C-alpha cells in the first residue's frame, strides 16, 4: 500500500462510464455498483448503489 496508494491517487481517467478517480485509501470516488441476480436463466437487476 505504501507504494501503490500514492500512484492510485494520480489516476484521473475519463472512461466510458465516467471519470475514474481514487481517494487516499484507494477506493474509487463516486463509484456506482449495480447488483444483478439470475432467475429462470434471465438476468434481473436488483439495485443500483451509488
């Protein structure tokens, strides 16, 4: 962590889904998580968490 956390903080990448930026702990800033389940072989969205 002492080596890679400072490097993660330098990342500011404009991706297809939005900007990719990390906080001092190495967590993605303003990240979104989409949860899915599968029922009867079909994907079903459960929730979108920001």
